[in-house]
C-alpha cells in the first residue's frame, strides 16, 4: 500500500484560475497514529478551496497542502472506533480532492442513515462551520431570529435548516427572486431578494434579528447592525464583499452587540474532535429525522475539478458542489 498511487488534483503553477486545476498521479497517503485512511467516494467543493487555489488562503501549519476539506468514503485502514469497510464522512485539513485521504479518526462521523456518499460529502465542512459559528459563537437559541446572508450557498442551506431544527426563526437573504424562493422552500420564514429589497428594513419590520451569519462582509455591516436586537450577535465566516469594516461604536454600545468570527481549518485537532462529537450528538439526529437534508446542486468527475470551481464561482448553485473520484 505504501507504494500505491492514486489520482489527485494539483494546481498548475501553485496558484491560478480554475483552469490551473489538473489531475495527476501521486503517492497514496499513509495514515499516522490515530489516523484512518479513506477510499474517497465523494468530495465536497468549498469557497476556501477557491481561495487556496488563488493563493489567498495560506495552508495552516501541519495541514495537507492539497485541496479538499470534506469527503465521504470507506475506511481502508482503521483507527479509534473505525474498522475497514466502515462508511464515514469526515472533515479534513486538506487533501480531499483525491482517490484516498487520511484524517484524524476523531474527525470522522458515521454516514447518516439514508444518505449516500454524495450527500454525506456535502455535510462536514458546512455543518461544522454552521454549528461552531451559529450555535457556539452566535449562541442561537430556540425562539430567536437568525439572519443568514448567502441563503443558497452550501453554508446558507445548512444554516437555514439547522436553525429551524433548533426552533429558531430564519430570515434569509440572497440575490435574485429564484434564490429567495429556494430559501423559502428550505424553511426560511422570510426570504429577501437583496438585489431588489432593503434587507435591513425588511428585517427590522419583521421584529429584528438576534444572530447574523455573514459571509459578505463590509457592504452588509450597517444594515445588519441596524436590524440587530439588543444583545445581538454578528458572526463573520467570510468577507466576499470586503473585509475592512467601519464599525459605528455608538450603535454597537447602545445595542450591547457582539461582532465576532472564526475560521474552521486552523482550529486544533482537539477542537475539531470536540465539535465532531457535539455534531454527532445534536445534528445527526436532525438529519436522521429529515429536519436537515444534504442539498447537492450538482456533481462533477474529479478530473473536471476546474469546471466544478468555475460553477461554484459563478454563484448560480443552490447547495453544494461535489466531486466524484
């Protein structure tokens, strides 16, 4: 096995446009202590993959430098509670765009009942991100209102469903009437086409918000803060529209607001293990009951990773994009 090779996606020149992605044959990874080796059946595509491809997302120390942060597959070499043949999905530090991947055994979760590998590969990165930011940092509680920007992104579709499963009300924003309609189908109580309507005014008219999950950044800060109820929380997970905020401190202090944010990939292995355990305890039952579904927009063969990235960058997707090795 140590001399075996596998297909994997590389970035021509180290960084570049989607067209820089290409398939090559590389050595199959060898699991270390406490790690499992997976035969990858499906790999999720995420915005951080695009940033890394462009050279704008430095790989954290010790993480694999290849793309791919979530996979689903079969255990080839077991460790911890996992044995060969087990069907799992897993959060990776990198390396998922390949035929095989290694992962800390604690960061893998059993394939949810009724889900196939493609659906399961759409879960880890988004579910871990939403749980950490909405429920831990954002402290969303039943009866509160969550504002989700980017409602039909992979993160957005998970956040809407998870918040509803937890008993919260959801206001979702997206650009375009079709995407607003998709957000309503996913369970959003109010869906706003932000290209045609002032989402801040609409949110205030609906009673305001308690938590905001924001991946847009600077352009949405003022309206989001205005709509925030006292003791509200704004949580940033990306800054696709701009990362330099001009924060009106008087409003912040008057509302006793909290503005925070986080990244998932640089967290320690122990932090991710603790998150995995909580997600299996809280979120996996939501999936089993059908309250949270894996929403897959489309799949691409691994060799067509460039097309998958281009599709995600187009912004026309509703849910996750998944690669098939």
